[in-house]
């Protein structure tokens, strides 16, 4: 909104306001970073002469099985993204280009999951996974999210926008439905996969309640749960240690965000505008 | 809409269509539709106890719920939490979007600062804010102290605990909503602003008469997201307060979690989950109705 008669003073005022809000918004993170890089004695004293240190991070890395937690989270987000991509691509293709009995009703049912999310079905999903004997596995953390209404919808919209002539051309050359999907639709949807991937990875990297419920050992716990157990553990309340652990667990995603800021913002946008 | 024409071109092969949908449908059925129905079903039963199978108890769980003061407290708290987070985060999101949607020194940095909390896990956010609210050394009390006020146990006192966790949610969400407004602002026709400027309209007037109404579809989208989030965000409660002190920060989903997985009263948890499901269903229906009413905009 750039209205032409903005006075200079007004512009300056808005710049100051933007910066003040930015500083206020960054303050919690900066405060955490301050504590994480200082001795616990200096963690809440803002003395610029206080020496910086890595030792909180080193301590955290050794004090809890963070390498395993990192691996678990990595496996979890990879598993979810691979399954979600596959299932959403197939189903999105079905809804975009095929007529089958009950299609419209099925589509409404799919959209229903946008509201009725696995987050509020924890009691029954636990029962189901318990019956399957999968409690305390990485697969169990991911399973309720494999069928994704959001992904199906996103892929349907994407595939619908692809010109049918391309589809026809492939079919005239004798390609079947699956081959057409693979050769024509999937390559054209690459930016959408990137967007979907970033959104999905950051969601499941950060997901907490369900993994907390369904895991109970180091071998399956993701980072978020590991962080919570570590922070509420018996090392006393040492804020330097806790903030170091917090930044460590958020680190990879934060670094990725700093590097790919534009893609991240655009992905969330693309994913949100439906 | 040429959707209908396109539909006529769709390949009429029921087997391929269903075959492609089936894998996703199976997971949706097992982990969304079945559990939603099973929640309703189990809410009419008693808990299985050692040797004693679950038996049908009709509406007993719901009757217990109506008599449970903690349930009502959770519902009330959730209402306040929603009222606290939704308007504030939406208003802030609009302000942020307006502030960075113009030439500004260091704009990328400012935008990054607004958006960064979105990338963090709620667990991480909660840990950071736990430190900020810490009774002795927390940033909050340092600031209050510097201003000459008395230190306060923000999360430990019933009168400030809910407001404190609400503030955390606002901090986390505003930047996320901002990007949707930013996109909407960037798609707004520039000649509108020029025309308004020629007419000599004040910026305040222009915002309320032009910008804000044009942002309505975005606001609706963000609003639905914000309402849903207000009823499913509990990670920070688990870390920061565990519903306390004295149930002051007890939210519905947290109470479901505690009832189902701490006390293992799963059928009572199912009954309360139904309340959550009904709330979400109302939001869904409301969204459809409003979308229906405003179709003439498109």
C-alpha cells in the first residue's frame, strides 16, 4: 500500500515502528541465544564482556542421546514425505482426471480431514496402533499422517491445471495411466512438490503431542520429545543448557530457513492458498 | 466455471480411478474416519478394567462431563484462549504485512524476524518462553524490574498464567498469518491507492474502506486456521504449565490428553473428544456457509 501523499515523517515513523516490532519479535530468540552461548552464571546478566562459549552445546550433545533423536526425526520426516508424496500423487491424479462412482462424495470426505485432524483423534489412534503392535515405533508416529487431505487436494489442483493435450499426447504414444502420470504430470508439478515437502517436513520436524504419546524409548523418540524429556529432566534448571538444547534441536530447520527464506515463505503461501 | 466441461473429458474408468485413490483412502479410513466414529462409539462405554470388559453405559460419560468442573473450566479457558489469540494474532499479522509491504531499510531482516517463530517447534518456543517467564532471572521480570515494578511469577499465578500462554501462541502465530496478508496485499491493484491519493483520502480511511474489505477472503481463511489452532494447540501447555496452576491453563485437548493417557480413562476422554470434534465441525460448516454467501465476490 503505497499511497502517493505519504509524508516523509509518516514514512519514517512507519520504518521505526516496523523495526521496533521486529526487535520485540526477535527478542525471545536473541535472549535464548544469549543464554545458550554463555556460562549459566552469565545467562541472564547482559554483560557484553561476558565470554562466549560453545560448552553448553557440547554438554547437551553428550548428556542426552541427541544423535539418535536427530536420526529418528530425520527418518520420520523422510518416511512421511515419501509416503505422502506417493499416496497424494496417486489420489490427486484420480480426482483430477478420472471419473469413478462416488468420486464427489469421496472428495468431500477427503476435505473433511482438513478439519478433523489426527491431533484430536489421539485416543482412538493409540488404540488402533496398539492393536497393530506398533506402539513405540517410528512408523507409528507417521502412520496417522500418511493419508493427507491437504496433499490430495494440493495435487488435484495442480494436476487439474495441466493441459490435457499433454496427457493425450502421451496416451497416443501408448503410455498407460501410471506411465502418463510419471512422465507428464509429476515432472510438471516439481515446484508444488518442493512446497509440499517444505511444509510437511517443518510440520513433522516440529510435531510433538502425538509422538509424545506413541513413543516411550530412545530408539523411536523424535527430537521434540527428546528435548522435552531432557529439559524437564533432573539436570536442574540450568537455562544455558536448556536453551542450548532448544536451539540445537531447532537448528537444522532454522538454518534451512535462513538459507531458503524465499522458498519457505512461498511454500507456506502456496500450501495455504487453496 | 468450466469445471463441468472438464469433467466430461475425464477418463471414465472406475477401476483406475478407485485403484489410484485406494491407498490414500485406506489410510484416511483407518486413521481419520474410523477413529472419529470409534470415538463416538466408545464414549457410550465404560472402561475395560482388569478382567471386566467394557460395558454399555449410555450417556454416563457425558453426564460425568457435565458434572465435571474441570471440563467446564477447560472449555472456558479454551474460549478465552481463542478470544485472546485469534483477534490479536490477526490484527498483528495485518500490521506486520502493511509494515513490510513497502520500501523499508532492512526489509528482509524485519520480515525474517516476524516469520521466524513460525519455523520453530512449539516445544522449542515453550522452552524459550519458560525462560522468559522464569520467576527470578527471566527477561519479563528483568524488564518489569527495570521499569520499577514488582517481579511476578507469571506462569505460577492463576491470574496471569492463561494470559502468559496466550501471549506465547500469539508470538508463534502472527508471522505465519502475516505471509497470507502479504501475498494478498501484493496482489492488490496499485491504481486503487493512486485514485484514493488523488481524492485526498486519509490512509486510515483508505485502509478501512478499501484495503480491509479487499482482504476479507484472506481474513476468512486465516480466521478458520486460527480457530482450529486455538483448539488443537497444547504443546506449550504440556511444557509450560501442565494445565496449572489450579487448572488455570487447562485447555480441552490437554484435558483429553491427561484423561486418556495419564489416568487411562479412555472412554471419558472419548466423550470429551466428541466436544472437540463438534466444535471443529461447527467451524467447518460455518466456513462453508460463509463461503457460500460470499460467492458473488468471485
